C-alpha cells in the first residue's frame, strides 16, 4: 500500500500545502491574546463553506483576512503559520494558525480640532475625553467610533450644518506609528422654533401643555423623543410622529412638525378566566380614549362571574398638566352572592390624582358607598361617606410578561358620623409585588397583601370593607374568599385583618412557555393571632401577545373541602 505524504511549502512565514478538496474546514488559532484571537475568528469565520478547500486560494484568503483583523487592532507585521492537522477525510480537517502578531503600531499624534458653536458645548468636551491618547496601541474601531460619535452628537444637539474639514487616519507601518487627524466644523447651533400640529382632534393648548421644550431653547433630539412619548401615553392617538423640519430651517430656528392619527373613538377589551372556586368569569371593557376635544375619556368595565357581577364607569378629566394631574369621577354597582355573603352595593367617587418624577402616584378621593347586605346571620343597610388617600407606584421592564418589575400600593380611608356616615371606622390596605429574573430563563415573583379595619361596630361594616382570603389572587388551593372568621353557626363573617403572601418560581421550558412552582399562605382574622392557611402548586404560563395566560393546580393543606383547585386566568402580573 502506497501512502501519499503532504509536503508543506513555506513562503514568507506562511506554510502552503498542495491543493486538495475538502468540504468542511475548521480553524484553530494559536499565539494571540483574547481580543486579537476573537477579531481574527470573526474575519475568517466569514469565509463561506463553499470556499473552504485546502488550496492556494484558501491560504491566500485566510492570510488576507487575518492581516485585516490584526491591522484593525494595530498590528501590521504578523507572521502567520499555516498547517493541516486531523485530516480524516476529504470533508473533515482542521487548519491550525500559529500567529505571531509582531510589534504593535502606536499612536504618535492625536490632532482633533473643533470649531463653531460646539467649542462652548460641554457635551463635546466630555466626548473628546474618550478619544484615543498618544501612546495607545492603534485601534481602528475606536477611531471610527469617535468619528461617528462626533457627527452623531452634532445632529442630536442641533448642529445641522456640521461637517468634517479633515478626517484622516495615517499609518506608517515601518515606523510603527499612527497619526489621527480630525478637524470638525460644527457651525451654529439651531434652536427650537414653532410647533405645528397636523390632524389632531384634541385642542392644541392641551397638546402644548405637554411640551418638553420651549421655543428658543437649544435643540435636543431627546426632547423630541420625550414629547413624542408624552403624546403617545395619553392614549388619544393611534400614531404619533414628532420630527424636526430640517428642510425648512429659518435663521437659527428649526420648526417642529407633529403628525397625529386619532385613536378609534371606541375600543373594546375582553378577558376570560376560570377556577374551580369561582367558575368561568368574563371581563368586558369599553373605552372611549377621547370623549371631546379637551381630551376627556370614558372607561366602562363589566365583570361577570357566578359569585360577583360588577359594572363600573370612570370619567377622566385631564388638568393643565395633562401628564401628571387629572380628576376622575366613578360610578358603579356590584352584586355579590358568594358563600355566606349577599350584597348589593352602589358607589360613586370623585378623586384628584398627581404623578411624580419618582414614579409614585398620589390620589385623594371622596366616595359614597351604599350597601344592602346579609353577611352570615346579620342583615343591614349601610350608608358611608369615605374620604381617603392612595399612594401607588408601578415599574416594569419587559413587556406584558416583565422580567423585572414591582408594584407598591397603600390606601387609607375613614368614615365618621360627623359628615353623614352611619358608623365610625378607619381602614388601611397595603400591597406589594416584586418580579425579578436571574437570566432569560429564571424569574421569581413575590406578593404580599395586608390590611385592617378599625371600628367599634364591626357588625355594621359592609362586606366589601371586610377581609376574606382564598382564590387565585390570594391563596391558591382554597375557594374564592372562603377564609375568614366564622360565627356560631359556622358561617363566614369576614375579618378585621388580612395578611397573605406568595412566592413563585418560573422556568422557561421553551419559547414563550414557562413552568411555575409556587407556595401561598395567609389568613383573615378578627381577634388574637392569625391561623395560617398554606398551599403549594404547579402551573403553566404562556407569554401570549396580550399578556400571560396562567393555568395552576394547587393544594391547600388546611382545605378539607377539596384536595386540589384549578385556576385559569388571563391578565397582567402587576
């Protein structure tokens, strides 16, 4: 048997081999640090599989790509060794590249000059602090990035006539020296001009109250973005485009064009859910995002399940600061027939709302609550006037099923015969939810709720102001609002206090599908210490386009009625 032998040829430090065909060739790079090795890999990995044949053409291509990769990082005199190893067939081989990068090219001179109004702009001063320094190893990527960053900064800050008068990177490989020369003329800085609105159904004074800039202020593209977002957040428009009129510059002013498309006057939303404790439930929302040219809006929600039916309408009136301040007027009716609770409630309220830069919202309200109820063995009619205050903050990142977020809410309210209430009471409710993720596949959810109602006439407190626990938004594994103190006949009375908590772990199984493992605990009680009711369960989450859809199976350890409960829901987690 005659075995053919490969005889390598060496030419200028590069090893050549006779031509042979191979369908797939891998590369093993040696002799470089991580940064140089990674850059060489990027260049040679771009060589198509169809061109990877062990011939002179491949060798020349690899040498050329390697040199380009090293030159980009300041190495212009590499020595490249090329040999074949582990060739098992015509379609399986490894090319080993032994590379000595050589002496690096150092920056000998940095000549950066900026003239025009930008010489007085601190943003340019700060940017130039990141420029390559004399004595640094040449990195062409950093040079290109600086060149682009200067031009981009000029556009973002209103230097629309800016341009380079000189931009050059000079390299003397034989001297191992490089020279950076950037001469940039910014010209004058433009300022905001008049704002022109197109196709708006809302009065312009309402829109202008949200402006994040004033006429005559120096131009900043970030201010346009903030104004664009503010208009979009109102819900009045289906599309918003705020842009500078660069084709219509006047002296030092740039006009601003705002193109708007009104949102549909009527919008509908639906939500469905199911659990073994409540049965099927449906929520239908009707929204008029703009009721008139002043930007008023109207929301009406209908909720229907076997134990509870609710109809509520909310009318929102934006004030001068449209984004931050508004009034709300609400009216509603609720019918409950669940466990040992039967009630018909009418409610109305007027509230004043403030939003702050910290993300917190504050609202002051006055609500009237009329309740005709039977709770356990007690029937009564209650008429209450409840002033109150609420603090709320919601933060979220990651869309409908966030990877990070939290929610805090606390409400204080009271009633007193002085202003016409039937009884005297004080009530506080608090809620917190936290969502955190370790990475793209692991997330945790923690929830805690608590509250208390303080009065000397608890038997006259309507059911909606008492506390019950149990259900998919409380303690899974127990029937809806089935946990509370009981009277002598074993009927649920509702509690004066509430404390519940939940810890849940989600793991991404594949794509938008997640598995869940959770435990819940809590109680509603009136006197003494709570008797904790606990549960564990597993579930499935689907990250749908409209929000997470959840299916849970839970077991309550203190639940003697059912071994397992099934909960199905669609809706936000915060």
